């Protein structure tokens, strides 16, 4: 083999390694940003998510239990509940994971 051919192979190999390394580092940075994001950052967002889940399940009657109160449990789960206006009936309840908006529990009291 000629020296020129061997040199070209070395540069090609180094180029491929550089591209793969750069791609790996970029993907790690993107994944880290996504993993550290809170998709439900505050109580207002938690209430909006709760309404979006409750409305198709329970209908317009959920609005009889306003205001909705959101509290953060263990810095990771939003608990949103309606307000009981009378001694009869119950209120809508939902648990929403702060980091990824996963619905952990949803029900309506009786």
C-alpha cells in the first residue's frame, strides 16, 4: 500500500470517530435537558391539566366544585382537588407527576 492511501485511511477513521463523538455528546446534552424539565412547573398549570382530564370524564359538573386547589406533595406530585360547597356529593381529585405530566390517580368523591 502506498503512504498516501494509509494517510487517507487514518484521516477517514479520525473523521468518523470525531463525528460519532460529537453526535454522542450532543444527544447526551439534549437528553439531560429533557430529563431535568418539569412539565407541570406550577399550580396554575396543574389546575389546567386537571381540568383537561376531568372534563371529558365528569363533564361540566366539575365547575360546580371551583375553585380548584393544587398542592405539591414531596416536590414531585401535584394534587388537585375541587372545593366542596355542600354536605352532599364529592369533589374531583387528581394526582399529576410534576416531571412528566403522568396522571397517577384520578377519581371523583361521592
